[in-house]
């Protein structure tokens, strides 16, 4: 309900008092009294008023915000297209408009308000205004395109979308994944398609672009190096703020409807086939006329956007190294890089690091400082550990090998060597024997090599080559009596009240 129109209707056609009318239209009695006085002064007639538009009715009762129908209407489509150009302001456009006739021109405030009203009625894809050459929005489409490589299983192609902010000129490209190498390749192709470089690129917060999202996002280093190569700036959209990249959202929607959905009945066998078809449909999309603006995307691009783009560099961006996303160092002081585990100094456990992958090496950085370098390994799920990265105890344990224990045992004596050989060969894998030999070495430090040799001899005599037996012999000092003439009981411990063999040899 228009308050002004309803107020005049009640004043001119009913006998209601000012207070009653005020209650009906939520105005004070004094305001209605003022409206009534204006109606009497101007000799207003309801039959004339009901044919007027709301803005003209409002102008009858107020001193401000009415827009006279006698004023010359600007060419809003032309003004909107000019507003997209770099450094063109509303003040400049208003002054140009006034040059054609200042007497019937709107004032500056009315001019800007009417322009905002015009823009609000445009198609949503044109609602925001971006200066030509200033910004490109990039994102991946949520919909994927299936294809069937010869002799392989079904795959799903990701669709990269890039949209220039001013002309809405659109680029699309199908690739294998959203990983960094495909992300960079798609940007290279987009720049070549545009034939220039925008001042700013606005991506979403996917990992290939932003390693740490938030109020102060951290860009992937390779992506940042690409921006330096193209002399552009990366400004990620805020998390959960789709309005920051609405042209990308709308571009994705348009590409999904006019390209991906249109290809739903086609069966493709390679990415090349998909991209050939996308290129054909992109040409049609970019020449489709706008609904509420003159021209099309390609026309706007050629007229106002292409001249404002920065020139392309001499070559596309080819990263000599690839940076991985930031990650926390695991408790085993290893980091996972390109499907392989690499060690870092154990003091960095819990710290956040970045990794750079070159053709032959993997480098690990913490706080911008390189802390580890490894030869690149292609063993999936394997691990590469440098001894200097390990704690002392781990390093010593890692240095324990069968050969090391065999050499040590041979220096002590033949029974110790025999005991060690038995432990290392009693199972298919030597790891359990390593643990036993390591404990035997500790016993040698505690009791001395001679006693360990004697204890191993005693354990051999009783047929119990176990670490538990050796420990028992050493604790009970049974290693001091190794005379072969002394009867040895193999299973039960010797005791004075245990009958010996001579007991059974006596005749009744």
C-alpha cells in the first residue's frame, strides 16, 4: 500500500477525521492535517490522482524526493556500459548528461538514485558493476562430465570456469582434477583465451589456491608464483561469502545449464573431445544477447574489456617446483608429500611446514626456512628417514643390524655368538631377534662380557637359549660353575632335596 495515495483517497472520498485516517495509514493526525491542507490548496481531485503513479503522488505531498516526469531521462544502458570502464565515475557521467541540456536534467543525487534503481532491475548476472580489466572470477563447476578412456574405467572431468567481471566474458575448460597442476594449467589457458591479464583474480578457497583460509588467507606458493609471472594479484573470496564471487557463481550456473547439461546425452572418450565441444558452445554462449542490456558478452569484451587487460607475458607459467599445502609434522617426525613419507628434524614435531617438490628433490620449509632436503622417491606409501633427523635413542635403535650384533658377539666368545645366531635365525624375520640381541648387549654392559659368555654357555648346556634363562643365570650367579662334570638338570632348577641319578642306581 502506498501511504500517500491511500491518505489522499481517505481525505478526498470519506468523512473520516484526521485522527481516524492517521490510525488507518499509521500517520499522526498532524501529518494528515497537513496533507488535507495541501489537497485543499492545490484543489486536488481523486479521479485525477488515481491515474497518477506513486512517485508523482508522493511529489504532491512532500517537498523532497519526487522525480519530475518533465525531466529528461538519461540513456541508462549507455551510462551503465560507461560505468564499467576504468576511472569513469558517476560525477563524470552526470556532467556529460547535463551538457546536453542543464535545464531539464536531473540533479546529481536524483541521477545517482535513479541509476541505482535501474541497476537493481537488471538481470542478476549484471547486477554488480566491475571496471573493465580489473577482475576475473574463477571456480570449478559442481557438475562433472563423464568420459570413457579406451580400455579404462569411467572417469569424471572437472570443469574450470573463468568470468571477467565487467563484460561477463566466460571461459570454460575440462581437466582431470582440481589438483594444483590442473588448476595452474586451466589459468594458463584462460589467460590465452582472454588475450590478456586482469589486475585481480578472485578464486574460491579450494586447497590448490588457498592453503589456509580465513580473515588472512595463505595462498599456495605455486599459485602465488603464477600471479607474479602474470603480474596480477590473487584475492580469495571470504569463506562462506558467495557474494564475493557472484559472477563466478553465476558463470558456473550458466556454463552448467548451457554447456554441461546440453552435453548430458553425449558419450566422450577423452578430455580432448570434451574440450572441443566446450569450445564450440562457449562461442555460442558469449554471443547470446543480454536480456536487459544491449549487446552480448563478446561485444562488451571487445569494446571495453580487452583494451583494459594487461598484456600477456612472453610465455605461459611453467612451475619449476610445486608447493604442497601446509601440514603439521606427525609424532613420528615425518611429513606426507606426494604419496611418500619424508623425515624432518624431530624437534619440529607439531610444527606447521610447507614442502616444495622439484623434478629430483623434495624440500621442507618451516617459517620460510629450509629444514630438510630429500632425494625424491616414487615408492608409494614408503618412507625416507635421515639419521640426523632422529632422536639419539631412535638413531641407535635404527643402527642395530644383524651384522652389528654378530660382530659384537664374536668378540665376546663362541657361546655368545652361537646364542646370537640362534636368536637371529629362529624366525623368518630377524626383527624379534634384534630386540633380544639388544637386551643381551645391555646385560653385557651390566654384568660384563665374561659373565654373559659364561651365562650363554650355561644356557646352551641346559638347552634353553632364551634371554629369560640368561637373565636368571646371571641374577643367581649360576654362570660361575660351568664344570662339565657337574650334573646339570635341563628343565628344573638344581636343589639339594631333588633326587639325583645315583638314587635310582642303588640296589634294593
